[in-house]
C-alpha cells in the first residue's frame, strides 16, 4: 500500500523549465474553464430572443452547467485517482470543447442546454491539475504552484466578463462559444505535449452505485436551491427535492461507509483537517459569490436611483477584472505565508481580509473607484484562502486520494456559491424600491447581502480556527509521500498527514 501512496521517486527530478511549463499549462487550462463559466453572462438577458424560448426556460442554460459540474467534479476526481489524472484532465477538456461547439451551433434551447451541460462536465480541471502538481513537483514548489492553479479560477472569471461583453457587443453571440472551443483546443494540445501522466494510481473498481446516489442527492439539493425562488420555497416541488436530497444523501453516506472502494472516503473526509477545510470552503464560496451578485447590479442600475452607477456590462467587466489579477498576484505571498506559518494561518488571514472588504463595501459604494477597491480587497482575501485550501487538503490525505479530495473541496465551494445565489436573490427580491413603475433592489438590500458576505467570511475564519495547529506547508505535504502514519502526524505535528503504510 505504501507504493500507492508515495510520490514517484523522480517527482522532484524534472527539469525546472519543464516544471514551470507544466504549471503554466495547467493554470491556463484552469483559466479556460473559468472563462467558459462567465462567457454566457452578458447574453443571459438576450437568450430568450436568441433561442426563441421563455426566460424561465433559458435559465436552464445556467442551471444545467451548475448541476453537471456538481456531479462531474467528484466523479472525475475519483476516476483520476484510479486511472490517471492527466487522462481525466484530457477527457474534461475534450468535453469542454465538445460542449462549446454544440452551444456555438445552437439555434434553439435544447442544443444549448446540452452544450452547456457538456461544458459543466469540465469543472474538474482545476482539482485534477492541482493533483497532477502534487504527483510531479518537488514539495518545496508545491504550495506556490497550487496557489497559482487555484487563482486561475479568479483570473478566468475576471477576464472573461469584459472579454465576453466585448464579443457580445461587436460580434454574433455564437462567437462566444467558438472562442471557448478554440481556447479548449489549445489547452488540450498543450496538456498532451507538456503535462506528464502521474504514476500514483489506486486502480480498483469504480463505485457506480455510489456515484449514482451522489448524483441524485446533489442534483436534488442544488436544483431546489437554485430554482426555489422561481418555483416558490414552500412549493411541493421545492420541498420534495429537499426531502429527496436529505434521504438520498443519508442513505448514500451509509452505503459509502460500508463499501470497500467508495467514491468518497468519508472516513478521510471526517478527519478534522479535511472536515473543517471543507466547511470553511462552503462559507468562502458563499462569501465570494455574494460580491459577484452585488457589484454588477450596483454598476448597472440607473443613476437616478441614488445608488446605481448606470454603467454598461463592459464597464462591469472592467471594474471586476482587477480582482482576478489581484488573486493571481497574491498566490506567491499566500504560498510564502503557508510555508512559514502554515496554511491554516493563510486561510484565516484570507477570511479576515474578505470580511474587511465587505465592510468597506457597506460604506463605500457610490463611486467606480469604491467598487474597484472593494473587489481588489476581496480578491486579495480570496487569493490567500484559495491558495491555502489545497495545501490543507493535501496535507491530510494520502497521495492516492488527492484528486478525489481536491474535487470534493471544489464541490463544497460550489455549494456555497449556490446557497449565496439563492439567499441573495430572496433578499434582493424582498427589499425593493419603486423606480419608474418597477421594483428594483434597494440600497439596504445590497447592504444586507454585503453584511451576509462579511458574516460568511467571519464564519470561515471561525471554522478555520478549529483546524489542527500546523507546521510549514512544505513539511505537511512531504509527509504523505513518506507514507507516514497519519494518526502519529496528527499528534506530533497537529495535522493528519497520510495513512499507515
């Protein structure tokens, strides 16, 4: 068993130039995936016209991506651990390209939903990339490289919005998806040429029943959360989906604890370091997405409201673009703090910075520069946190479970963003002001959502405080490669570092 858990003996022997190229390619792949998720935002109001469908039906072009990503991420992570992370990374990028082409050729709703579903199935690219780094990079480079990979999500999202707005304003909306397909092909080719396959695999039998149960439970939960406002939170459909989610996930957990090769090792997930990192990830996902909901609306609402800034979608993208660049700029600093103080300290610092950013937003929201400042402060905090989370996860699981564990952590963030979207939607729908005969979200409604974002960040800080006391991140990540006893490491170093060889 120790052979399966150890990093390859030559993992640190790769030439620095090739290692740098591998990190750059994987980060680029992460940027492409996050670009895909934001490219559609500028055309959402126009989709009913483009696809000859109602607004409620075209909303499935967004919901389908969310549901597909939730199911695919943990499944792809587990398959990557079993059969090769690079292989699953290529499959994910292939699905992204296929989905982009289908969406680009769409003239009606059904092909668009199919294309967006295929695109959502590529969401595992970032956790798979981080896991490939663990298997192929020396321990001293791992923290910084994974921080860059995590930041790629923010960079792609920030750059995607102004780019998509420019394309939508000047070209056919189909060009958005052709652009996504072209970038996916480039990423696929670069991965084929530069990224090596990992030698760390578990093999074994895939938990088909467990994956089906998890899919039913997650889809029911996220469907209820994302569509509850449209269907009514007290409607039979919404309550029924919540009930199905609870029952199915409880039965799924019971089954996973009793099967010999589970899709998700719940015993590993219950370790203190993994559990509290995942809980903090839910809170961070909520906090980060709250800003993504508030700032674009504040920027686009009419100036006559007294708090709106009356700007275009292009301006929204340009205001939010610096956030992603700040996230990337914070990656080396996040890695440095994790190496000296441990990733727990980095995560807690990130939470405080995000909370401070929302506090600023409550009092500074009347000028463009106010919102640029707020987005950069929050982006800095998210950059710290997202750089620390993979380090915490990889410091607590054996190398053979890296992709599955990172994928589950990514899923936790997605659940947080889904809850943020639903709750903020309810608040902004209830706290309104009349303008030109229409009900618009009120200034106090926006401030309430910002306060919730700050509260979620502070909750992440509290949850992170329950993480075991840690050494430098490099030492933590080296432990699993040594095949040492995880329980012993938890006693001696204050963290779980692996399993007994």
